[in-house]
């Protein structure tokens, strides 16, 4: 039997730990920190945006909103530059909620595309790593994040790159646009 959220909550709420973040080079913040109190479980999960494909903004978006499309997949860049050199997202054209919902044929294509997009972003140059992530708690329409982190700045490595993305000031528009163009060019060369 899996532990219920209520059981988990009772077990952990008075025993939260504070990891030694002050010793972590990659932690973006300074100063005294303490964990937030954990709130009790809710009755049910909040529905994700576009649940069941109803009013799904990704289903409604036109191909013009994307930087690169194929018969079954579409790739878009964030509208506004963020702190990292470029952030793009890959989605299936059709509405699927979770990776395990993809039919086999699409799942196979996804494997190939994750590699293609990662390679295209790396080809921009001065990219230390491309983080390929799937969270999925906001919008239901399946989407994979590609977050490029700058090379040779050791503090920006690892999962905190997603937080550094909001800490660093936005990448200048012309640099961002050139990076997006380089990604598209690399995808079209393959
Ligand atoms: Zn959708």
C-alpha cells in the first residue's frame, strides 16, 4: 500500500530538514534560510491548464507561434528572453498529457527529437550544457523544456540553472534572437 498524502504529511511536517545550502556553490541565494512549513494535503489536485485539451492554448496556437515544426511536433522559444542564453520547448502537435500517454510511434520520434533539439542548441556555441526537462504541473499539453546554460561559469551548473534563469538579467534581445535562429538553422541542416 502506498503512503497516503495524509500519512506522509503527518510523518514529515515536524521533521523538515535544512540542507547546508550555504555550502553549495550552485545555490543562487545568500543569507539565513529555513524551510517553509509544509501545508497539509488538499482534497484534490488543481486541474492543469488545458485539461483534456479543453481551452488548451497549445492546441489552439498556430504554426506561426513556433520556431520549427514537423508533421507531429512543434518547437517554440519563450516570447521574452530570460537569463539563460536560450530556452525552447518541444510539444507534440496533438494533445497528450504525460509521456506515458504517447503512442509508441510518437514516443520513438520523441527520443530522436530530444537528441536533435539538444544538438541544435549546443551548436550555438558557448553553451556548457543543455538541460532537457519535463515538469508538467502547469499546462497539461505535454512539453519538454530545453534550457541552455552558459559555458565556463561553474556556479550555473546543475538543476539550479532553472532558478538562475530568473536571477540573471534577461539575455539581450538580439543575442536571444540570434541564438534562436542558430537553433532553427541547425535543425534545418539535419
Ligand atoms: Zn493541447
